[in-house]
C-alpha cells in the first residue's frame, strides 16, 4: 500500500471533527520484516536528502509533534530521524515555562530555538501548547502576566491563532518549511499503553499521576485540538493527522510525509565556478605529488 501524504493533511479552512479522522488505518506493511525494510529505506533516503539540505544551505525545516500522552511522539522522532546527522538536527522539548519565559510573549521561548538554514529543527510539543493545555486549563493563562485589559477569554484564542499563523507565514516567506504532526490516539489505546507502562519496570518512569489526571480532560483536549487544527492548518504550514494506534504504521506515515516535503524543495549542491575548479585541480595535483614522492 502506497502512502499518500494528502490523505492525512488537513486542508486549509477545514473545520476539523476528530471523530471523523481514524486513529487506526490499514497498515502499509504486511509483516514485521517488511516494516523494518520500509523503515530502513526511508531512513537511507532521508539521510541523503538531509545531506543535500545541509549542503545547499537555503531552507530550514521545522517538524512539530503534538499529541496526547503515550501517543508515540518520542518513538516517532527516534525512529524516523535515526539516520540523520546530529550536526544538522536539533530536538527541543518544551515543558512548563520558566519565570524568565513568562516575562515575554507566548512565542518568545520557542522562537529562540527555530532551526537555521540547512538544519532540521524538531519541536516535541511547541508553541501550540499555548492554545491546547492552556485552553484546557485556563488558570495557566491567568498566571502568564498578560495585562488585564488584554485578557479576554472569548477572543484570546483566536488572537493566538492569528499570531501563530502570521508567524508561520513569516517563517515560510523566509525559507523555513514547517510540517506539523498531530498523532491521533484513541482513549482505549492510551489506556492500554498506560497499563503497559505499569506492567513493564523499564517503562514505569514514563507514567505519572499527572498523566492520569490529564486523561480526565480527554473531551476538552479533543475540542481544543479541533479548534487549533481548524484555525492553523495552512497550505504553507499544514497539519497532518496521523493515526497513532499502530506505532509502526504511524512512523512510516510520518517519514513519508517528511520525505515528500524535502523532495518538494528546490535543493542543489553548491555549484563550483571556474576559479574554484582550478583550485581543486591544483590541490589534487599536490596530493598526487605527495603520493608519488612521499609526504
């Protein structure tokens, strides 16, 4: 089965209802062995494209991962990007904002970590937390030091969507390509994964009481995600809703979307002009001479 990225893309202007988006689809692999072979092919292809991306030094690529707990963000990042040169890639995880970060606007802390040209930046959670967890828990909003006259809960979410969309347009105009993944997990699959984290000692550290507390807000989170995806998916910075109940399938879908994005870029290795060619010929001759006569 061929993966078509557009099957998972949220078209700009679409009103998203997550119940209509599956958390499980027919797998693109037929066996465990085929999964590993497809993953290996994707990793090799992405590694070659990353080298070209790094050498051409024209675009920056930002991957954003958002999901409910246990949806597989960490595993997806680890497996999809396993063949990437660490020099050209950085991963950032955003937790509760620090006191310094709260003294700035809500986009400040993530803006500092945007990728340079030629680099891949990965946000494991991102500025979208400001319209997700903050919307579900409005007490966080009231602790952010926003002037009272500018804190209107009926309008602030649309205002934040506008700020995000405008920033992403700005980044696109300046050469940053943004791919946003929502790993769509079912509550039943999350329940099973939480049980697994309890039953396997090496996974105990992954589960906390806070995770169970957040699970109680599932409906509110889905509503927040629906509003967010509807308001911020655009042609230039699209959201992809990835069925996440099957981790292996989700990883193959994500890697295909990333590959398609890179292939759509107009990337070329730097051209060598006549003067540089002469320099290289001279250097080669010097090296050959050393080989003939000893260094």
